[in-house]
C-alpha cells in the first residue's frame, strides 16, 4: 500500500494511467519519487492499484529516453542527436512531404492519454500548421462507439453523466463488458457498496472475470451478441408491461420504431444467438425493473465491435424504455478507459471534431474556433480518416506521420498489417518516454516529459476536470510535448500560436470550448487548485458576475435532469437490429477470440512493461481456454499453442480455466512479438464510430511443441 501523506512536501496529482484518474500524492525522497495516499480525493479515496502505485518507476527507468534520436542516413540506425537537429529534420520532412504530395499527405496520430492541453495543441497543430485533415487518435479504438451512441441518444457524450459515487447508491447495475476489478480496481468499491446497500449487480461478460465473480447474476453471452441480448431484454420489458410510458411520452422520441425493432427479437431467438437462457433474461428484467433506481454501464466489451454503436444504442434504449436516463441515481454511462479518454475526445484531436466537442463540418463551429486561433475559417481542413483508416493509408496517401502518446504497432487491430504500413512511410516521428515498438520504426524519436514532470489537466470518466501538477524536474534532455509542438510550429512559421506553458494553452482552450457541448470556459487552473482538488465537472460555462474571474457556474456533476442536450430536449431512441459479427466462426476457424486487459499491465504496455513489479506479476501473453477445448486440443495448462486467424499467427502458453465459454478463447493485448494478440484481430469498422472489431474474430487453436 502507498504510504501516508505526512510531509509538507507532498504534491497532489493524479495517476498517469486509466480514466479513473486516482488522486495520489508524490514526495521526493532519497530513493526517488514516492507515492503517498491522497484520501481526500473523492473518486478513489486514497486507494490505488499496483499500476498507479508503481508509476514512479517509469520516471527513472533505465530505458527512459533522454535525448532525441535521428535515423542516420548512412547507417540506417537511430543515433543520438541534438534537439535543433531533430526538430529541423522533422520540419524539413513535413515541408518536403507537403510540397511534394499536398498537406493531406502529412498525418498526425494522438492519444487518449495526452492531457487536455496537448490534445488541443495537437489538433490545432495539424489543422493550422500542417493544414492537414489527417488527424485522429487511439481513443477511436477505445470508447468511440459509446461516444457516438451517447451523442445520438442524448445529444452529448460524457462517459458518466453522473458521479461514480452514484453507482453505490442506485438499486441495480447492469455492467456490460467491463472487468473493472482488474482495469480500475479502486472503482470496485462502488460495486461492493452497492451490494452492501442492498443493490443488485448484474455482470454481462463471456468470461467469469474477477468482476463477474462479484455479481449477483452473471450472464455470459457469446462475444459479439450483446446487441441481441439488449434487444431481447427490451422485448421482455415490453412483453411484461414494464415500460415507463409517462417518461417515454414526456422525455423521448422514436419509441415506436425502437419498440418494433425490439419486438422482432424473440427471447428464444436471443437465447439461441447469445447462449443466455431465457429464464436468465427474465431475471435481469425483473431485477432491473423492480429497482427504483437503476443504471446500465458499458465498457469495451460491447463497444469494441463493428456494431458497437448500435449495441450501445440497444442498451440505452433499454434504459430509456424503463425511464432511467436523466433521473437521480439512474441512467446510462460508459466507463471510459484511457487516462484522458474523456478529455482526449473533446479538444480537437479527433478526425471530425474541433475543440468544445464541436463538429468540424459546422460552419459556426469553424468560425468560432478559427477566431480563437486567429486564422481564416476557410483555411481549416474538413474531416479526415478515422484511426484505423489513417493507419491503413500510411505509405500510400499519407506519407509522413507525427505520433504522440500511442503505440499502434501493439495496440492497433490487424497489427502486422499496420506495422507494415508504418514501415512504408517516407517519414515517421514519434514522441514518447521510452523506445516503444512504434518508436523503433521512426526516423526521429523525441524524448518527452511525462505526468509527474509536467503540469496539465485531464478529464476523468465522470467528466471531472482535474489538475495534474508537476512534482519533479524532468531528466535533462527531455522536453514537453507542448515544447515539441512549439518548436515545430516555429520552424514552420506559426510559433507564436503555440505557447509552451500548459496554463496558457488551457486559457485558450477555455475560449475555444466556450459555447460548445464540452464547455470549459468557467474552469480555470485557480479553480482546479481549490479545496482538495476534487475538480470541476463540465459543462461549466463562464457566466455571472462572481467574485472570481471565471464567473459563478460550479460545474455539472449530473446531466440531463431537466432536459437532454438535443434540440427538443428529448432523448432519442434509435431502432437497431442484431447482425452477425464481421467474421463468424466456421470449420476452418471454429473458435471465437476475444481480447482484453489484465490487472498489472496497461494498454500496449509501453510504460507498464518497463516496471519490474508489474512485469513479474504479468510477464507475457497467454490464451485462456476452457477445459473442454483444452482436452480436445490435448493441451495442459502452461503448454504452448498457436492461435491462428486469417490475419496471422501467435504462439502463447495456455491458461486452462472454466471461467470462459467453451466456444471462446481470450487473449490480453499488452505484448508485442509472438504474443501480440492484435496480430489476430479484425479491422472491420463500425459504420458510425469507425471502431474496429477488437472483441470478436474467428481463430483456430493448434497444439505446438514450444512457447
Ligand atoms: Fe487508479 Fe487507474 Fe491508476 Fe490504477 S491505473 S491507480 S485504477 S487511475
């Protein structure tokens, strides 16, 4: 456990990893930076998981990058270089590509871990300095389906429209495709409290995860069938007369079409598709509808599918039909994954968006943001390719790429193909803290500061804007991403538009977001430093004549209590129907592969694989296999198998467990090389969100003689 905050020299800040953004204190001790508890921060109350507790190890890792690397034109190897040489080379590279192939041949790829200021500056850099439409980020691979479904239902996407603490006080939670006991362990306390308060926890997951073990009822549908499951539940809600007709009448539109679509999904059909018995479906409806307050929370399971948006819409429809969203202690929410997964999608690093969650195609939005940026609205490019489509276009239409805060060689679907596309680039620039698998392929690698070495804001999964404070000096030779963008912009003629001080960037971001959906204009660093640093929930418009410069609005912990963010104030049902996954099993590939995370690693593992304690706990990839499948394959626990899909083959040890469906295998995706799960995954994209189908593909499993 972390120590206690007993000294005056504690810097209150937040974990660098997941979207819970646990509060922690950092102390400089003789042995380096130490983590101490910060019990006053409400979200985690001082608790941290092993990832957060060991995060300082990455600050002083012996593999930390501390000088720029430039690929030698002679040896072809990455060699140390000065900052001026590296930045000159990058500026020349982009200028050359732009001159030869046009602005859209320059690509930018960001990340959901970047601070709000960095995400904002990166989007502005792409559109103002490079003039390219080709910018997207790895958050597209994370929660974009929930964002799209939330927007079309409620007119606004904020992961949770209520504080996480409401989860403990509601009556029934259906948790769909989230293993938060491993991905964000301190959040488990809310589910424990829910049950202690007499509430019911229903978990939907093809695996009996540590989270599912806590459930009163665990449903284990076949991967890729969550949409049918939600429709079957809605069918039963209607058939059993459990709809909230007054709410539907007053607060929604589109019910008749959604109702008709659900009624076409008979429970017996849903049982055949999902493998979930009808009596279990009836139990869910009874428990959910009997509760005075109830909520559905989704995560990557239903979202990372080529029908992810419709799947989330189906769960939202269930909530709307039973009168939950916009009511106290009730509703629908998404458990966003990455550290700044929420803020990362609000400030303009998405292919189709401008700061304030504005649409890039909206003339008024373009005019407003262009005014803040001091450019002609007509000079702003239109929407570009989504993340996978951008990666797929590398070396073809997109010749050069600036990559910040992402490691797609490990984390992108169909990763061998993506790696090949990255290798085919004319020019690749990666800014990172270590030499990630993607950075190894770069022409220029820039060593950048990380969380505890810089100040910036993040927005957690509740829409709570938080201040991460600099606690230690970065190693010599390292610069911040903001300094990198300033240095490049200066060389390309726009340096004055790119401040290097995070607070100055935030002040501009406030103005750019003003009047948008995600309005930060009433939030300031001063306000974020107040009290126990519990943060401010957006939207927080600047209004009133309060004594503070930023006005009187105190932020919005709970959304939609009076109206939804749609034009008419009503939530919209969306009629959806079940459909097959992009790749169903067949005789050649008879098993479903689903992918996910483990307790001691985070995302592509670029940071956590460099932490000894985490590596000892989770040293490498594996595949979970049901005992019946293991017997058929004649493999025992720990023996090697090849997992083969139409896109590639990996070799990993087997973990035999009865906690998974017999028709399904599971692989975590944190590792590169022979155990890279994303070698196998399918890049089929959701038509609305452009989310790839990480959670479902067809594989065969073969016994091999070695790991
Ligand atoms: Fe908290 Fe997530 Fe960091 Fe763990 S990884 S300490 S759950 S923010």
